[in-house]
C-alpha cells in the first residue's frame, strides 16, 4: 500500500512539472511573436486643398485692369477640393479711357521740336483702386483636373478713384517754347491744334490729382481650365459698373456722368493649396 502511494505521488509530480514547462514555453512563444510582429502603418491623408491665389489682367471696353484674387472654399472638408462654392477677395487697379479718345500728332512743324503723340480734347486721366468681395458658384461641368467648369461670379466693394489733370505742351503767344498747360487754365489754346506741341510728361500735374470715392459691382462667367490639381488657369468675361460721388470728366465738351459701365474679358493664373 505504501508502495502504491509512492508511485502515485511520483506520477503527480511528473504531471505538474510537465504542465508548468508547457505553460512557460507557450508564454515565451507568445511574447516572442508579439515582439517580432510588424506594426501596422496607417497612411497619412494629404491636407485638403481649400484655397487659391491668382493674378491676372483684364481688357475692358474702356481701358485695362490688373488684379489679384484670393479664394476660400466654403464647403465641408470632404468637398474641399471640388471648388463648387468659393468666397473671393479681390484687389484691382484700373485705368478708364473715354470712347472718343483719339491719339494724334502735330506735324505742322515747329523747327527743332520733335512731334509727340497726344490725345486731343482729353482733360483728365482716371484711375481706380478697387477692393472687392464676392462669390464664385459652379454652374456646369466638374471642377476636376483635365476638365472645363463654368462658374458664375458676382460681387462688389469699394472704389477709390484718382482724377489726374491731362497736360499738353502748348505754344503761347509770348513764349518761345511750349509750356505744360491743362484744359482748366487755357481752354481755348488747349483745343487749338496748331498750338499743340504734344503731350506733357506723365508726372506733370500729379500733385493736382483729386481723390474720388465710390463703389463698384460686377457679374461674370468664369471658365476654369483645371489641367493640374494645384494649378489655376481661367478665362472670365462679364460686366462691371462703378458709381462715384462726382462726375468723372474725361473729355472736353462731352457730357460726363458719375458712373461708368464696361464689359471685359480677363485671363488669370495661379495656384491652389
């Protein structure tokens, strides 16, 4: 009986030792596999493109413009690269010219004087600095690379006009050479072609420039050629209106008004980020 219990105790010890060794081996294998298993790398999403900056030039029916646009996407993040709805801020400088401006040259011949081109009857040059705020909304097409999308642009803002006197070099009766003269000082001589030597220098009369405040508004169709994801190339055509606090006199003996209206076509390019 004692021998039986002795064998039973030896078997129990062997069984416990084997189970402990198996458990330790399994734990070591699990720890080893956990240490050597590669970590899963989650790819980083690129930052959505949600803004653009562009510059351009406009050919107006009454002059020219240079401008810069800053645009921000108004949609949710998942649509931020689609540019369906854009909030726009714009800075623009414009020169307005009258439709009756005609460039001429006096070839009547004053000895020793080289004829200089001028604009007969022009009394003022007019420039405007415009700050604008507006929107651009998708009408047709998809704003994707390699496609053409059509947008409606509208907006308005403040205008600061600069009315600068236009000077001509005039031969006066008691002077040997031509003298810079503006229309307001000598209207009769200013409009006598035989006394005109030509246009005075650009900076002549710049100190007499008047500042004329006003407002402006525009509406246009915007054709976006999105060839690349981060590039901007577009053509825009539309109408622009400006209203000022006084009449804008550009030509002598021609009725003037406090407002200006023109059509335009523009090209602009830039980038998105």
